[in-house]
């Protein structure tokens, strides 16, 4: 940067319903790199912000779940294309936030984009793999088909700021769900950039909503929210996980429990993150009608 220019200090916003609002509370917090140097200011999401994100996700659910599986795959693939165009920025943010060398940060970003492409390819294959025709003793056709659960709240991993985030968000969207994500508190910048990618891709507004802030504060509100159908507690604080499960039980949510330790996000994920947010719908139809 030229010494004659003033630095442009960044205050990043939330990503809710396709827009970038400030937190209604007006709160922000400082984001530092792995060595403690100031990077940017980020919005600190409040309960009202979480409620707004759930409303946006619910409003987008019908359109997103009603789209053809092929169309969802094309939209998600477009996200990967735009991520590739922001590759250098992602590398810089991952390296700063996670304290990685440039080569390791580049590998993490490559893996995150590849992971997004991998999930995009699953959209039109889930029905064939998880559904099917059932044998019945009668003059009927009987089909079982996977359907999305609805609005899914996700507490993103706290350490893996991009690859971990993609690994929990992409499978939710692949199945036709909509998402409200609480990002890594200390390392939110890759998530903020991902929000900018989503906003400039073909993802409809409200399908994915990203809240920066504290999962320990926002998590309980999402866990007890009656219009949230499922919650992924991967990034939940260890001392709050039991409380969040108890709150989620009040509205009979599907719950993905937090792992005992940070997973190896570079490992093959299989279908373990796709199936928890899919439900099986069985349809009977008389033969000949």
C-alpha cells in the first residue's frame, strides 16, 4: 500500500437473506491473526439477528427444496467457480487466521473448493442411492424418497475456518435444506468472504445465512427456536453441548452431536453429513391408475 494512503479499516457485516446487515445490537468485535495482530472488525450477532436469519431461511426453503436436484447442483457448482476466483483472498485469510504457511493455507483452500464441488455432484444422486421402490403385497407401487428436513442451524467448527465450514454447510444445502450458520468466533474472515461468494453466485437469498459472533451466546437461541428443524453442534463449546441438546429436545429437533475432538476435515466425509438432514417420504400409488 502506498504510504500516502490511509488504511481502509474493515468492519464486516452479517450475511442474512442475501444482504449484509449490521448487527441490530450495533455490537462488533476485533478479529486478530494467529499472532494477535489486528485484522478487521466483525459484527457480533444478537438474538434478533438469529431470529431474522431463521425467518429468511424458512422463507427460502420452499423455493430451494422445490428446485430440481440438477438445478441445485448447478447452483452449488457455481459457488465453487466463484470461490476459485477468490482463491488468493481465501488463502490470505486462512493463513492469517489459522497461522498456516502459505503452502498449507493453499492446500486447505484447494480442499475446501474441491469439497464443495464434491457435494454439488451429489444433489441428483441422493434419490437413487437413498430411495427406491419397495416390494409390497398388493396392487400398489410403493416408493421411498429422501426429502430435506427444513431449516438447519449449524455451529461451525472453531478451528478450521474454511474447510471445516464448507464441510458442514455444503451437505445441508445439497439435500435441499436451508441453513443458519454461526461461524468460527476467532477466525470468521473466510466465512465472511464465503458470504460474499454466495451473494454473487446464483444461490437464492435466504438459503444460507452466516452469523459472526459467539456460538455460546447464539447457540441456545437457535437450539430452542421452534422454527429450526435440526441443529448441527459440531462447533458447540464442550461445556454447553449437553445444554444445547436439552434445549433442542424441547422442539424435537434432529441433532448432530459435537465430536469428542476436532475431526480431520481433509478425510473423505462419505455420506455421514448428508443423511442426518434428510427424511424418508414413502408414497403409495395404485397400479393402473
